[in-house]
C-alpha cells in the first residue's frame, strides 16, 4: 500500500468533496487553500465551499430532473456537500436552497475535524511539487493567475480558456423537424462530415427583422467590473452584432448562402440559423455563433421566435463569463487524469462542468478514484447511465469538437441534463390509446433516473 498523501489544491465545492471522499476512504489528504492568505475576486470569506452567488442547488426532484438525480446519487455516495446542504436547507419549493453561511461553515468544520485531513492555507503558485504522487487541482473558475500560467505552460496554448463564450444548446427532440432540414453549407462534407451535418432554420424578412428588434431591446446580464469580458471581433455576443446594424447578422452567423430549403427550394430564406451537433449521442445541438449576454429569463423567449424552435427545450442557455477552464476532451483521459502528467487529476468547474452541484460531483468522483490509487488499488469511473458518469463522460469524450463559427473554443462549460444520458426506450402503457408528449417525456425521465439509481449501486 502506498502511504503517499493525496494533495488537493483548492477548498471550494469540488476540493472539499474530493477531500472528504478520499479521507473517508482511508487516504491521508492535504488540502491547500489560498483564501486566508490570498483572496479571489468573488469569494468574501475564508470558508470552504463558499457559494459565491446564488444559494440554490436547483431542483431536488430526483425522478424528473437531472440535477435532482445528481443530488440523490451524491447522497447515496455519502457526499459531504449534500449532507451540509440538507442540514441547512431553506424553504424553496421544489428546489434545494441553503443557508449559505450555515452550509459553508458545516463543510469547513467537517474538513477541519476529519482525522485524515490536513489544511494548509497557501497559494500553489506553480506546477505541483514533483514529489507529490497524487494530486487533484480543483481551483475553480478563478484559479490564481500563477497556477493558471503553469497549467498553460504544461498543457499548451489552446488548452486553457480564461472566458467562456456559450451558445445555447437545445434538446434535439424539441426541434420542429418539419421546418428544420439537414445540410452543410455548400454541401461540404469536410473532415469526418457527411455534407448534411447542420440543422438549418429558415427565416423570412419579417421574421428576421422582428428577431433583430427583440435582440437589441433585450435586457442584459449585469456584470461586476472584474467580471467584464473583453470582446473579440470573431466572438461577439449575438445582440452586440445585431446592434451594429440590422443586416449584420445576415452577413454573419445567420447568412443564408450555400443552403437550399428542400421544402421550398425556389424561395431563398432571408436569414438562416444553423444548429450543430454538440454531443456524440446526437441528443444536443448548439446554436452556431449565438453566444450571448442576454439575461437567462429572456433568452428562451427570444430564441423560440426562430421558426422550428417554437417548442425548443434548452439544455443550456447562452453566456459569456470570466471562467478559467481546461480543454478537458483534449487534455484529460476518461478517468480525469492529465495526459501529460498522470499524477494529476482536475476536478470542479476548471474541468468545464458548470455549477455548484456539478463541481462537487466532479470532486466526489476524483476524490474516490485518487484515493483508491493512493491506497494501492484502482477504481472505475461511474457508469455513463448515471448522472455522475454522464457528466464526466461528456467532458472527457462526449462533446463533439467542431471548428467554431466565432473562433471561440468549441468545448464550453456544461450543466448536467438529460441530453447527456444514453437513450432509453419506453413502451406505451397498456390500455392507453393516445400517449401525449408530456406524459411520454415524464415516463422517459423516470426510466432514465430509475436506471441511473440502479446502475449506481455497484459503484457507490
Ligand atoms: C462570480 C461567479 C458566480 C457564480 N455563480 C454561480 C451560481 O449562482 N450557481 C452555480 O451553480 N454556480 C455558480 N458559479 C459557477 C461555479 O459553480 C462556482 O464557481 C463553484 O464554486 C465552482 O466550484 P469549484 O470547486 O470548482 O471552484 P471554487 O468553489 O471557486 O473553489 C476553488 C478554490 O480554489 C482556490 N484556489 C484558486 N487558486 C488557487 C491556488 N493557486 N492555490 C490554492 N488555492 C487556490 C480558491 O480560493 C477557491 O476556494 C459562479 C461562478 C462565478 C465565478
């Protein structure tokens, strides 16, 4: 048995959960957390697992909601983050909201009191010490610049981003396929394509002008000074492009050239929105070139004005934030190890998962995998049919890399959602004549979540 301690850099949502899981498994853990000696731009305390913004862990419905399922899986794996959240929950309908101070103090206390955990308040300002055999980097979206520079040097230029530029992602089966058609611009197959790789949504002149008007009058997300994201000409938010003139989008991401609507081949659409496949399963499609700073509430409403998206369900809305994250599909192996230095795993938001719960979930997995190795054994990643496995599968291999219209890197942060799970088939219940859409969707979700909890048993 190796008696090398496991070093965790960062005591946020991911680092705290990783430390807890590893320590509970019997490994010796050292957590290196810089707050206390060096602040970040967003945290306001020295507590572990501080919630920097909202106090919500989102839906707690483990039958019908993917993040609710993730909660439940984590509870079944003895999660510290979920235990503290449940102990400090506040009334919030179907959501799990927490008293933020009570929550993070409970996590801090549990970490400090665990006999297998040592806490060191320091910034790790370069590549982890060569003597450390088992390392988890969980330094989050505000990874300190010195460590970010070391990661960049180690992994290469396009492997680390400092901002995300997120275009909305839509569930494939919520797109109206009587309106959309599949075709690549000029039928170009390109490397690995078929010539019919995009879904195209046509707009006439009136629809286009109404859409542009909605974009330029939409309320924007308010940013704090340090959060302000520099614009690059190749990667402008869609509403900023629209402001430059009503015709700008028609000459940019919505240009109607090289595409023919097979249902109306003689009429040229005035503008065309393109969707590109985002995951290997083909269940998620992103809106090409549609990164945006519009407020979340208004985005779905405006994008549903696009013909074919009138009933669109969004797996992720668009955004533009300061966010340090690695190009996980390229630099990590399926068990979250850094290919160029396999002593090191990454966990949390820095891997490209998005959100408190997802970050903690990623910490849970890396804590367990790394502890197993530190104790002389090994462990598989969770099955892809579980929320834990589906999330990790997406960041390490599920995302389909594509050349981006905007020049932004194609891999962008992702919340857990049902589009990440392998399909299930559900039979119509006996005696039911007409199975309505919502009922079928609910049955499908029940089948996915039931399968997940069953498949988790062996791993947990
Ligand atoms: C401003 C902002 C608002 C957000 N709002 C939400 C929200 O409302 N809801 C939501 O679900 N998600 C939100 N997120 C996204 C994300 O879920 C959280 O940032 C979450 O805290 C990520 O967990 P983490 O453990 O990966 O990172 P963190 O919780 O940020 O933990 C990383 C830790 O690493 C430490 N650290 C960094 N560099 C070093 C170093 N070199 N040496 C030692 N320690 C270091 C930091 O001090 C920090 O404690 C927000 C992110 C930001 C930046």
